[in-house]
């Protein structure tokens, strides 16, 4: 079993085209022996945003702190701390921090297909 604080994980800048002011920590991943799911922590600075993108897998998100807007195929959807979000596979999405403080969220994704444990 692994028990480790969020802050003790290495934080890196997200280098995807279209991302601005986004940092990520891999909380549970391949190195931990997680072959089914990976857990990541994101921090988005005020005014920052993730890329507007889609991918062939679903993901689940829990907003820990801050507030923002999800740009979705159904229009802009506001969210705040305590909200749970579900993004279906292939759904276009983007998360923008509209608040004055960092936006923090946990994101769960399937482990990459080439991840073997």
C-alpha cells in the first residue's frame, strides 16, 4: 500500500499545446503498480486553462479547490470545489480557472494500454 501526501509528489508543467498555467502530479501510476487506473492532481493558476481537446477514454474529476468553467459540447458549465465531473470518451472539453485562487482537481484515467504490471 502507498500512502503519500499530494505535495510530496513531483509537480511538472503541462506541456500540451493549448495549456496555459497548468501543473500536474502523478499520484498513482505505473511506478506504483497501478495497471488499471491512474490518479493525477492538477493545479491551474488563475486565468489558466487546460487544452481544448478530447481522447478515446473517459475520465472522472473531483474539484478540490477553486472554481472554473468547463467548456463542453453542451456549452460552458461552471463548477466549484466539491463538484464531481464525468467526461465521456471522445467528448471535447477544457477547464478554465475563473477564480482568484488556484484551481485544484483530481483526475482519474484508465492506465495506458502499454502499462503492464
